[in-house]
C-alpha cells in the first residue's frame, strides 16, 4: 500500500530513523553472522489474542528464517496504557542491538504529538520495518441512493444525509471529511454503533454512513446496501474510489493526520541506535516474511489480510502527524462534553452502564473503571456503588460509541 496514493506527497520523512540510518557509521565487519545463536524478541503492545497479537505471532513464526543466522524468535506481550508501555520499552529500555522488535500501536505518533500523559518515547528515533497491513474506512449508501460512487456524490446538488455517532468519534470525523472534500453531505449524529448507523439507512432516515471496512462493508452488502468509496486501501476492492482523490490541497494536512493511523495498520519497528546494516537485514527479512507463502496461507486461514507497507512510506505517514500544526491537531483532540444533572433511571452491569435523561432524551452511558471519576456525597466512590434513583451531575462524551462518562458526581 502506497501512502502517497492516499494523501499525496508526504512531508518530513527525514524525521525518522530511516534518515538517521543513512548517517550512521556501521560497525566494522559484516553483521551477517550477528544473529547466529541469538534470540530475537517481538514485543506485542497488547494481551494475547486480537489483531496486534495475531500479526506479531505471524511475523514471529516466519521472520527468523529470512534473517542470516536463523535466530530463534519469541513473542513478549506487553500491554498497558493503550500501547504506551510497549512503546516506552522499545524506545529506551530494550536492548538496542537489533534483537528486540515490536508491533506497536498504530496511533503512537499521534499519541506522542498530542503529548499524552506517560509518553516517554520518540517515534522519529525508531528504526521502522514497515507494516503488515493497513486498514480502511468504507462509505456506504442506500440501494436507491442517487449516487453509486464518491464522484457521483460530489456531483449532486441536493444534500445527502449520513448517519454518525457524534462529534469526536471516528465515524463522525471520517464522514466529516466528505464535507471537507466539497461533497453535499449533512451529518446526522446520535446513532450508537455500526448496527444503528446501518439501520438508519434501511429505515430511510439517511442516505449513507461510514465505518471500518472490516466491520461494515460485508454487513452493508448483505443488506443490499452499496459501498461507494474508501478512506484507506483495500487491495481486494480496487474498483472503489479513494476519498483522497477529491480532497483539495487546503484540506490535505487534516486528511494526512486522519488517515495515517488507518494506513499504518499493524506497524513494526526495532529500537533506536541499531547499526545500519543490521536494520537493513531486519527490514528485508520483514518484507520477505510477508511474501512467504506459508505466512500468507496462515494469515488467510486466520482471516487477517496482508498488505505490506515499506519503512519509507510508514515514516512518511508518521512524519505528517509529527509535523502537523496545532490547528490541525486541535480538530482531533477537542473532546465534546455534555453536562446534565439527572436521576439515574437504571444502573446495570455492576455500574458499568447508567441510563438517565439527557437533553434530547434518555442516554445510555458507559462508566469506565479507570477513566470515569465517580463520587457520592462528595467522596470518591466505585462505579459499583451507583444506584438507580441517585441525583447526579454527569459529564459524558456524546461522540463516544458508548457515550462514556468522564465524571459522575452523585448526592
């Protein structure tokens, strides 16, 4: 997958380890035998199971035979703080000799750029290997909608309604990009999850919606709806138009930041300070492993697509994020907050979900064990202490898929 095909010429790729590699002075002698008898560790930023772990183990099972010396390769799961724990480890705690690799969080550069608490790493110093696959967002429309593609949508003069969750959510942000591209689209927010967004089309409330390709495209087509375009790459659907082709130059910085985590997909890197020829060995081995027929067969069996992206394109992606202006970043970091004072109508799942009357009707809001601040009678409390009938001041994110509350202060 070539990022330049998605968002145009990238900037500041020189920020990254690939530029640093060019200036490194390799150690004397060949590193061809360095890996003989060694063990290479692949750090996975999540618990066992799930996408990151699956791709990490696919690579672990096959990259060793493509590295001179055929080292053993093991997997070390390192979850925590949305990938920050693994990223910090890769950056400065792991051995920096090319024996530690990581499949890191695709949003690592964005997390660094916004200065999220706990970040002690610098992605630009890492030696990137590439990505095993990218992800994409799909734009879906009703069967009888007056457009079959993004170009036909752009040509319309009548406004078309698209369902979304709410400001701040991926579905809202990625649908809003249609407006940035000059398409006559009006966002109708307030829907919860993929099913509700699709049902809104089926019921005739809206003409279209957007969602992760993997979760929405198959469902939509099974319901007789049509996929009209993409944000990101899906090699199996080359007929679908890319939104980037319709984006004016003035909107490209925003587009670049929006699409980068999707396109990065499942990225891999090794630590800073690895000699240049060793980095080259790892980059070549990573690319070769992703062409290995056995790996490809295992990936297909697991339902995991392979769409190799090289280290230069991955550096371009993250360079755009790190170089983004504060104005562009602000569009992605402002979290909408709605404040209400209401009685709790229901409390379910041991306090994990509360229902109350919001400004536009009943709201079902999730309560996070770690992120939601809960207090009762002025004292800190656990979510399990919440009871129906309590009068509470509630702050929640209307754009979150589950309307997650940031604060619940009850009397």
